[in-house]
C-alpha cells in the first residue's frame, strides 16, 4: 500500500540547508512536493560540483525519506553525521529511517541520542512517542506527544483520541456513505480495527508497508482472483490502524474524515483500482 495520507512525521525540508542558491532551489522543489524533480536536481548538482555538498547530502536523505525510501535515506543522513556528528536533524531522521524499517530497538537508541542534543528538534519527541506506542506504553507516548504539541502546536497538535467503540461507529458510518456501487464490495471483505500494524503484515513487502501506515488491504484484489484465490494463505482483509490515524488528525472532524479516506482507499485496493482512479471514483 502507498503511504497515503502521511504517516508519523513528514520530513522537514529546511532543517540544515544553507542559503546557497542551488540548495534553495531544491528546497523549493521539496516544499512543493516535487520529489522526483528534486532527486534529479540533487544528483546533477552533486555530479557537477555545484552547491554545498553537506547540505545536498542532507537534502538527498530528505528526498529519499519523502519518497518512502528509508534505507537510502538512512545512508545519506549517516553520511552527514560522519562530518557533523551533532547535526540534530540528521540524528532525528536516522531514528525515523530505522523506525520505518521496523528496527525499533535501534531507532529508540538513535532517537534518545537525538533528544540529548542541546538543540534537539521537536520531531524527536514524536518519534519516541511512536516507539513507546509500539511497546504498549501509551501514557509515556502521550507525554511525548504533549511535549511536541507544547513546542510546536501547529505542526504537532495533540493526537485526537476516540474509544474503540466510537472509532468502530465512525467506520460503520463511513461504510454507509459509500457510493452505492461499492457497498457490495465492502460486504465481501472484513474490516479489522487495530491500534497499530503488526510486523507480520509487512512480510515480503517492507518497502511498501511501514509501521506508520494508516490502513492496509491484505489479500488478493478482485481483479487478480481466479487461480490465485485457491492458494491464498490469508483471507482478504482491510485493516485500519486507529492510533496511526488518530496521530495525523488535527481535530475530531478531521479524524472522522481520515477514517473515511483510509477505509475507502483500502476498499479501492481490494477492488483493484489504481491510485489515480480512486479520486474519480469517489474512493479518496
């Protein structure tokens, strides 16, 4: 599944970049989410010796992270740290890269090192909170999210919380609002709400399925059923991950909307639609 909408922490694009015009141009591309264009511009600048090399290395990691390439991003941020061991943004984003690779113990060590820096960035609190959630330490996690909200309320408002009963009720409401032609499809696939994704769901697909995903269709799309259906190891299932969805919502109305978006998006995957088709079909 595509990481849509955004996951735990959107990568900053202005954390360490200098005022070099080459760097500024790439920053603008990243701000405008022109990630592939930024990637090409960084590679060209590096090959031609233009721009500040350390800034470009950081921005290359930033771009890879925005593109969901956590392994490649980690390499770049570690390269920055070889030259600037106390770079707070690189320390933080190494931890994020490790988290996205399901390497939670390493991520916790990395984020604690990032938080010990005197100029630690606010994102480190959010990453630690996400790691504590994975351990079931919800009160400690909430304290981390509260710290982030106190420092940067616009970027990190407090997660909106619902009881599981309230969340399930909103899922049912969203299902009833589906366009008529798609309701039957949802009747054929169970929807399971969980706090967080289990690592087993990422088996064989770690590049696409990260611990910050909001939802996941696990199974064989209708367009690919047939012979494959008889050898399925697991039944078709739509998973919604409540705490991840709560974390990206800005208020209760937004949380209700994120539930709807995620449910419809995963139903679209079950029905076999391409990403670009879902909006036209009312599934985005």
